């Protein structure tokens, strides 16, 4: 299992770099060429979401991205350290700000779910993680 880890300051200008790296590693891992645009868009959305959560919560820690190549699949994990609402709990900020943040968060997750068939989202008071997985095809060997 090969893993590439990326950490970047929670600034919007770094999201593009994360998208480009993710697409390059996905291509090398054997993700179908037709799906690479979806990989780029999903990673961009997940990273933008993490950047927004860090900025709105005042978190200075970097956004973390792990690109994981396994035997028959390729996964990308985007992690944030922003506090998330817990069931029955409060969201950070005022009630109105919290409602806006939740709506934006749900919209971002809906976009990701529309792009990626296999998505897992976990959140808690110490941060969240989005894990997206795509199938890979083994490289073909040419017969001489």
C-alpha cells in the first residue's frame, strides 16, 4: 500500500495544487482516465470545504490529504481539525452563522456524493474526515 500525504495551509489558493497532485497520483495508481475529472472536482470540493471550516473556526492547523493506493482501489482522505456539530449539540458561532455553515457544509457534501460512488464522512468535535474511493485497473503488460 503506497501513500502520499499532503498538508497545506488553510488557504483557497492551495486547493488547486491539491487537485493537481490528486489527479496525478490517481492516474499513476490506475484510476480510469474518464474518471479523473471527477477525482479533481471531488478533491477540490473536499479541500475547499476543509479550508472554509478551518477559516470560519479560526483553526490554524493545516488541511491534511492522504492519497492511498491499494491493490484494487485508490482512496483519498481529506481531513480537517475544525469542530463539527455533534448530534444534539451546538455548532460554533451564532445560531444564524451556524445555520449558514451547516447549509454550505451539506451542499459541499452533496456535490461530493454526486461525484463519487464510495464516500465516507466522519465528523466530531475534533475535526472531520472525508474518504473517497475509486476502483483501479492493474497496468497491462505488453507481450513481446
